[in-house]
C-alpha cells in the first residue's frame, strides 16, 4: 500500500510535466520489491499559496512524500527512498538548470492497525503479483 504524494508549487506547472513525473515515480516504484505493484498510488497536488526563502516568487518546490505500511527494514526503506529521490532529481534537472527549485522527500510508516484498506485493483491487473 505505498502512497506517493507529490506536492509542488504552482509556479512550476508550466515548466515540469507533473503527469509525466507521476508516471516516472510509478514506474520506478514498480521495480522496487518493497512496493507491491497493485498498491502503488502516485498523485500530485499543486500548491497555489506558498512562500519560500527570501520571499521571491521565482522560487519553487517539489516535495515527494511516501507512505507505506510498517514492517520494512530500515535499509530497504533507505534504498527505496534514495532510488525515488534520484528519479525525481533526474526528472527535474532540466528545469533546475534555469529555475530556483527546492526538492525534498520523506518516507513514513503507516500503522496498519489504524489504516483499514479495501479494494479490488488486483482483480483488474493483467499481472496481479
């Protein structure tokens, strides 16, 4: 049940294809054993109101937050977030060559006892793993 949430400043919408970034994160996550493919959900939320650094509106940000059920070893989580952050950095590198952009990422465990889940996505996958 890995959830990937990308928050980004509205001033980046015209320079970074967020739908394509969601697909890049999804594709890389699907290659990581710690993330079962049927549970992968990637979404991006535009943040219209923000203030950064010295207040200059030219600055932008992208924050990748990963939430997943508890139980993975720390080294597995570290390796996974490192891979995903590299994908993010590589994807936005062309924009960062000409724009002021801050990147961040965080991985958090979800307490399974406090997070009920239900769905039928596996029933509709060609390769349900």
